[in-house]
C-alpha cells in the first residue's frame, strides 16, 4: 500500500451579539462558536502478518530468528520452547522441533484474531522478524459547538439580577488502526466515537442595602454527559460467543460487548485494549452561595456561606491500566522461554500468543449500572481588609470547610473495603451505617493573612500566608467492589496464568481457560467478603483530611520605566492524598507476602488501593518578572522562575506510590514528576510605528497600508521533567511495588535525540542517538529478589523551546463597524518538543532513546513543535 499525505485542517467560526431590550433595564448577550477539525492521521507499528507467519499447512516457523547459531541445541535468544515440557518453574523445557509451532498447537482464538487484521496495511512480507511493518492511515474528526446566553435585569438602582445558560456539544472520531482486529486508535485518542454534551446555568443577583452594605446570592447547576464507544462494541459478546474464550464480556450487557484485549510484548495491541472504553458519564453539580459586604471606616468586611452538591452516574468498569470490560490477556514470552536460558524476546511473546498461553488474565465487571456517588460540602468564611494607614493594608480572615463522607443514590452509602476485617462495607445496608463508619472529621479552620506595605511611591512589599484544605472529593470510590469487580490472575516467574480456549499443558494440570467467572454477592447485609484474587479501592477509615500551607514574600519596584517583581513562593502539603496500595509485598514475598494475605491466612487479595491522607509535599520557587511599557501601547515582559518540587507521587488518581510496602515507603520521596527547575518566558506587544498618530507615514497610501498593525509574541523555554529507570520485570517478586533498575555506573547525560518513530533503531552501543548512557543501568538479576538500586525520578528529560506570534489589524468600515484581520503562528521556529526517553532497561531498542514528540500544555492540539498558521477574521459592530 502507499502512504497517505497527512492532513490536519481546523476551521473556527462564530459570532456574538448583545444589546438592550429595555433601555437601562433589560440587556441580553448571545454568542456561538464552532470548531471543525479534519485529520488524516497515520501510525506505524509492529504487527504479526498472518500471510507471512503461517505457512500453507498453518505452521509457524521461528527458525530465522535464532541468534548465534542455526538450532536450539544450546540456549540461544529466539529459541521457542514448548511449555508442555519441563517443570512447572520453566526449567528443562525443550524447544519446538525446527523452532516451528505445528498447526494443531495454534490456538483458534489467536488464529481468528490474526485473520481480522487489515492486511492491506502491511508494508512488507517479513514474517516473524517484523519491525514497524504496518502502516495505518485513517481520517479522524472533531466537531464542537458552544453557545452562551445571558440576560441582565436592573429593575431599580439597588437591584440587579442575571441569568446565564451555556451549552457545549462535541464529537470526536478516531478509527482503530488494525481494522476488524481493532488495536489502538490511529490518531492516539479513544477508538471510535466520543461525544459530550455539557450544560450549565447560573442565576444570581445583588442588592444594595445602603452605601456601605451589599448582599449577593447565586445558584449554579452543571450537567455533563460524556461517552465513548469503540466500533467493536456492536459485535456483542465477541470474546465469549465467537472467540469462545470463557469469562470474557462480563454479563453480556451491551456496554460490556466487543473484542477482548490481547497485549503481546513488543507487538501492537490487538482487540480493544483501552481500559477506559466504553464509558458513559452523566454528572450533576449544584452550587449555592451568598455573601454580605460591609464597609465601616477603614474596614471592608465580607463574609459568606457556600453549599455544593455533586453526583456521579457512571458506566466505566476499570482495573487500573490492565483490566477492561471485555477481558484482557497479556503474553510476555516467559511461557515459551527457558528458565536459566536467554531472556524472553518479541518472538517468544508472539509464540506464546499463538499457543494461547496467557501471562496475565483479568476483567473489570460493573455490577450495577449506573454506578452512582453523591457528595456535598459546606463552607463559610469571614475576612476583613483593613486600611491601617495610607501605606499599610492588612487582609485577614478564616474559612471553615467540611466534606462529609460520600453516599450513593436512593438513600444508600458508598462502598469501601475495611482492612481490619477483610470485608467490603456497603453503607445503608443491614447494620452498616450510611457513612460506613468512616470518620471524616468535623471540618477544618483555615486562616489566611496578607500584608501590603508601600515603602515609597515606587516600591511595594507584599507578604501572605494561607492554609487550604485538600479538597479532593470522593469520586475515586466509583470503582470499588462489588459495583466494579476486577479479577486479576498473574502468577510470578515462568508459570502461565491460563489458556485462552482450553489448552492443556502437562507441567500445569488444571490450567484455567479464559478468565475465572466473577460471582456477585448478596449485598443485603451490607458486609461482603472480598473474593480471592480480587482488588478494590477504598479510603482510610479515619480520614484525617490533609491541608496545604502557602506563603509568599514579594517585592515590587518601579524604576527607569520598568516594573520589576521578585517573589519567594512556598507550599507545604501536609498529609496530601495518596494512592496507597495497602496490600503490597516485600521483595521475594510474592502474593503470600502481601500485607493483607499475611494478616488473613487462607485468603488471597490482589491490589487494594487506599486513598489515604499520607505523604507530605514541598514546593519552593523564586519567581521574577520585569515589564516595560512604551508609548503608543507597546510593551515587553520577561518572566523567570527557579523552583523545586518534591513529593511521593504526582497524581493520586492516575498514579500511585512506586514502593508502598511500609519498610520501603521513604524511597518514594523524590523530585516530583512535574518539576521543572527553570521556566523562562519573554513576551511582548508592538504597535508598528506607521499610520495615524504614529511616528511615520501618518497620511497617504503608505499610512493606509502600513498603519494599524500590531505584533504580539510569547517565547518560552523550560527545563525537562524527571523520570525513573524501570526494571522491566518482576525480579523483586514483590507484587504491588515497581521494580527499578540497578545503577551500575555514572548516569552520564549525553543529550542526543534518537530515531523518531518509523526510523531505524538505535543500537545500545551507539551513544550518538541516546539521551543518556544506557550502560549505566542494568536489570536486577533474576536470582536476586530485591528492588533495583536506582531511585524514583533520578534522571531528567529534554526541556523545550517555543515561540508563538500573531499579527493583528483593525479595518474601520464605518463609525460603528470594523473588521479585524489576524494571523497567528504557533511554533514559529518549528522546534520539536521531544518526549522523555525510553525508561525500561530490558527494552534495549528504546532504552535511553527519545522516539517521539509531545504537545506542551496550551499549545496547538496534536502539535509536537511543528509550525502552524491560523488566519482569522472578526467583524465587530
């Protein structure tokens, strides 16, 4: 097949209108904006080609991949060992004759999945030695329309009332790259269609009691409906009914339909591997507040109250980064490798898939649809702004915030795991109280204070301190058992998890087929034992909500036409919310060594992630700013920040502690993954000195053509972010923890950019294409059950440079009408924004190599640093 030229076209248009309905009484405002984006994305991948790997008799030969010889009489990489031989620990296995898997051993589900791959996208006929042999190109689209309506009513001089309504609707389409075999999305998003409909309204008003007293009140509501479905969902229970893999597709509900996920190490995913798809969210949020303002002499006092209520109604069974609603299977290659021989490679993992022998198997099943949660909060505050002297202003006050524990709909409570009993509690059922017995406290008092002192007419000093609650709500409880059941079968070492359709292996009698059936409990008593091999999410039973200390000291000075600022900014997070696996194991402990499995002999729990106020975090920064304004509206500005952030994890919902086992927990404290030591920006606005009221060409044709133009720019340069060096295996035999590599030499920074996706690979010995020296790290020997010696976030990736600019001009049509032309250029210098390098020490082809670009926050969508031009026109009247 040929390559398609990439396409990326964005159109934005819209308008706004507003004005009086009743003079000086009733006003309206309305706007509409529409965005249409059409892309023709492409993606390269390594995909098994069924026409190349299966011979006429249906056999698969791996003879061509043996390294260091032509047979497997000695241990060589690329030898495919028969898991039906040897001992259960993977020793003594014999290779397949001629390194070939006979047709009668090929699993029918694996063969059926191969047959569904879109073979038109293969670039060559390389058999099992394929690398980036598949090129997919598909059109994708994005449509979004936003509407806003607002009405202001002023019945008299003391009263003002407003009403606002907003609607945003969007649809995103991203086709799968493997055709009927699905695979990942071609353009990197959600497979299939993703839709949203977000509505919000606000009603409020103010009333002036007197010249010194003012009261206001507001009520707001927002409802968002978000969803995504991959095209394979229309196939129904495909895994169970067509592929004949037991335990897939959950209950068979429509939203649990589709093709299971097949994740083959060093090959592209097959099936639907997206753990977040499908999903359907219907969320509501209410907020009510009222404030009173009173000015008395040198004091300006304001106090108020606020109440919020939120609700989730979700379908999205998830199991972290593994389980899907259809079922997930991984194939690492260990089942076709030899314990004590060469490490498993991509050929072993492909052979294992063809045999239908799984390394890991699991599924996420949602018991009740929708999965609902409700939570609310109460707040009040009072503050006084005291003008002590003309030069000294003091702001001081206090807030109180209270976050009661979550409930569900229909008068029931949330679901949590109680680590003291090993049972799940379901609030409002049986003898379990509505709050599940969780002690959420009685609210927090949060003082704030700020001081501003004018040393002179050109110098001001400001200082402030504030204490803020960690206001994270209880939304992470949506994935708790039994509403979401995650099964996960992952034996350690060379022992397989099972088979796809019922293969039998002599060293593993009773090998399970597919995924063990999930059973759903009777929840009427409110106390339900967590099943063996299952995990869930919970919270600390005594939830001592964390808080943050924030403080700053700022000096601002006006000199020689410049305004300079220098500030120290500090934040201390106390008991920041942490995703803490309370059922991890020590090195060498395996599943038997997991904390809860030790506590409850005879029971076998998987990961139990507890959202717990636990770890402290730190941020210190020097923030500086220098601005200069010129005549006729031009200005320049420079901003520089030097900072350091330390934490134990970066995002309590998307990440977790790397080492949650108590004896190793201190290892988590390190540079935050979002830390950027240096952050520099230079921005400006320049009115070209031509045309009326400017220096040159004030009249005539030159003034008409050159006058009125304005140039704006923003230039930024930032440091890279830290990353960890992972071990690429489970040599620690410590479930729930992350394995890192051993550091065996100086971690020398090289700074070279490796081959980008689709280009030739970078050999491990070639330092000209590595970001850092890969020989400084090594995987932990398989015979040693310990964590690697390297810590968290010890290396730092590339920073990035960006320059955006724009050119504006207003053309006057009449006294009341004008047309604005604008040209915007994103990434003027066309400088790539490189991602961090590969971090898995066992993946020699990408370890230490930068292979992709990324889109910095705030940049053009999909931009990896490439230059974009936007042209726009705006008619104003």
